[in-house]
C-alpha cells in the first residue's frame, strides 16, 4: 500500500517508523519546516524529518502552508492509496482530503469525540480521567471531527504523567494505524459518525501553563504537576527563586493556612497549603540545577515554615 505521511513531533515519528517496519510503502513525507531550537537558535529538523531521512525516504516536503498551490500540485501527482496524518501541525484543506482513494486518516490521542484539539494527552490527566486511548478517523474539514474508523482505550495509572502516557499512546497509535489501513483495504471497517452531543475541546499548552496557583485545590494541582511533566513542567516561586515541581502527593489536611504557605518542614518532607488540602512535595528542581528528591533538596536549600510559594 502506498502512503503519504504527514506529521511533525516525536509522537508522529514513532508512527512513521511503525509503518515503515510493517512494509508500507511511504512514498512521501510532509512535515513542518526546520525551526530554530535551543539557546543557540540553530536550525533543527522535526522528529519526523529525522526519522524519514534515517529510513532513506527521498521525497520529504516542508511547506510553510500545505494549502499552497505547489503542495497541492505535488500531492495531486503522487499515486497514494491513503494519506496518514499524525500531529502534523497544519489544517489540511478539503481539496487534499479528497485526493486519496482510502481517504486521509488521522491518528488522534484521545477517545473522540472527547478532547478534540492539540493537547489531548495533557487534558486526560488534568481532568482525572481513568482511561485514555487512540482514535483513527477519516479526516473532515472541521478539526478532529471526521468519522471514527477504529478506537482503542487503555487505563491510566494513578501516577500517570504526560510523558508515560505519551509513550503508551504512541505505541497504541502505531499499532492501531496499521490495523486501520489493513482493515480499510479489505473493506472491514464501517465509519461511525461522532456523537456531537459528547464533543469537548482542549486548550493549547504553553510555558506559562505550568505556573502553579495554590488558590486551587491540592487535587487539581497534583494533576497539573503530572500533566505538565515533562513539559512545560509545573513550577512555583519562593524568595525570587523558581522551583520546578516534578512529583507530589495530595494530603487531606484542614490546615487553616494561607494558600501557598509552608505548613511543615522536616529533614525529608515539605508540605504546602492549598485552597483545599495540601501538597506533600516529593521531587523538586531549583532553576539551573538537577532534579532532587525532597530530602536531598532540603539539605542544600533551607525553607522555613510560614514561607509562601507564589
């Protein structure tokens, strides 16, 4: 089966590698243009471009806008059975969606119609979901609104982070797109319309999203810490120093203290008041330093009861 693959980040790169391993003929790859990255702002390839080059794929395209005339003409000349899209980063116009015989198939990291949009993995953790999953859809003009082809779910661990869930869903998505393509080719799938009464959308995540607000409940903040691990990382400030928080536990503590106030410090524990309950901080990183468990951190950084995290 001839495939055009469209994707950009690591999540998509894993899916591309699986298609290649399963002997699908990836005739072309579309990915985002090279972007400046890191402190040196050197131009960097997308993860998908790197994977495509490693696989020896020669037809790699990086248009700023996939709906420009050149891209549309290139895609129109490629003989492909299906286009596979995973976290590409651009909206694909209808004239492209209609090109391949088997359609444009999107691999989405949620149980659609729940969590349409760009950050579904984080959303499932932020909302305290018990399960997440992958949905493959026939793409439509509206974002993530196409008919469902296949769907598979997994249970979330109590301490699930975006990083751990990402890895699980990448593997799940890679396997599910292979099954989707094979079943489509054999006529085994009847597309199912999404239930519009159950649609929800997710907001984009940025660096500021990780700024912890202790006027929220401990339960909500603990989810934020896991949802923003590994990026952008939950953080707070104490005495003009930025602290990244990597792990914490919720305590049902009716403390009567101000949100953000340090309730208790021992040689191996640090407890901070929230609007409801408290957080027991387990792993912290001072800006510019390495991650530490709380005991090691407190040996080198003195915190007093009554100080305020902001």
